[in-house]
C-alpha cells in the first residue's frame, strides 16, 4: 500500500510540474483560498475543484469552482489574490449545461427554471478535463448517485497535465515508441507470427545455398571436365544432381515465400482490423463537444 501511495504522489508531483511549466497557471488551488472556502462552509472539506480561466469578455481570468459535500463555491482572483467568494447549496442545482465553442467552452449551472443561472463559467481547452470532472460529479449528484471523493489536488493536476502530455506525445513521439506500441497488437497472433518468421528464416537460408551449389558446379564439375580429369558420364551425372538440387531449392523457396506472404499479410490485416475496431470504439466514447469542435473531414481521414 505504501509503495502505491508513493508512486501516486510521484505521479501527482510530475503532473503539477507540467502544469506549472507549460500552462502558466497554478498547479492547485491556493491554500489560503481553500481555507477561506472551507471556513465559509463550516470547515467542510473541498472535495473537487477546477479553474475557469476566461472572463465573460473572453480575457484570461481566474475563477475557481470548488465542490464540497453540501456546497459549491465560486472564487474570483485578481492578480493572484482572491477577491470574492460566493457559495450556494448543491441542493439548489437542477441541471448542468455545457456549450462548446470555437474559442472556449461555457459551463452553465442552473437552478429552478425561473431562476437566473447559479454560475456561468468559461474556460479554455486546457481546463476541459478538470471542468468535466466537476460537471460529472454534479450530474451524478442530481441523478442521486454518489462519486467516491479522491485527493482533489491529485485529480486537478492530472486533469490539466493530460492535455500537455497529449500535446507532447503528438509532436515528440519516437518511432521506437510507436513500434513497441504496435507490437502489442501482435500478442493474440503469436502462433501465426512465429510461423511467418520461421518461413522467412527458412526462405533466407535456402537463398544462401544456390551460390554454393553454383560454385561447386563450376569448380568441381566444369573445370575438371575441361581439364580432362572428369569423364563425360561423371560430369553429366554430377551436373544432373546439382540441377536437381537447385530445382528442389527453388520449389522450397517459393513454398516458403508463399507461407510467409500468406501468414504475415493476413496477420497485417488482422492487426489493421483490431486498430480499426479500437479506433471506432474510442470514437463512440467521445463527448458531443468533441464532434462539435472537429470537422467531419478530419474525423473521417483519421
């Protein structure tokens, strides 16, 4: 258990460093702000939080949303200093609406139908995962379900750092890494793969024999016959054996080539099929906001 916690802490620290380095945003909610929010809740803990990093006029701005057992708090920051904190009870929330756009996504938290929105939050793509965590927890609470509370700092750092990791992977993926990943798709076809490699190895070995036989034919048959040390009958018999051996090798080589092509070509189609299935399954799990941002042509070409 200790080793697991230590590994989790190390991963969280790496995520926090990525957030601080690449996003120019805080890797966690300020401690003073967290203390003020929890104090306003009667010392009830912050279970989850996220950062809406755009203002109403789409300028960079920090508005923290914190979710507790019974309350939700909104805290505006100016120059790194919390200005105002507004809280409302989770029981007042009746629905949550997410509106994706080209420049930002808007999360609207709604109460009763005739009441104004409890909160309107705008955020960039890098905060999408963290805000979706908040949306999910609130929606589950509305449906009467409970979500296990985890370390909010770990959850936030991991959510924001994931977009950085995805960007790094897209631009700095090495060929060896991609190859190792693709080799994992060969595991279900180990027998077919082994048969294909055996056929390829046998075919390669058979291709090394004809030059040796040709050299033997010239050095041990043609030259001795021309020099008079080998009779005509002996030369014909030896030449016939060499030609027959070459013919057998050619047949075996073609058979090995057929087995290799048949086995590995079909194996390649199986792997491509598995990749298509995995891609299709992944596409089915994507949110509606993803499809509203991506063009149809881009999705089809991928």
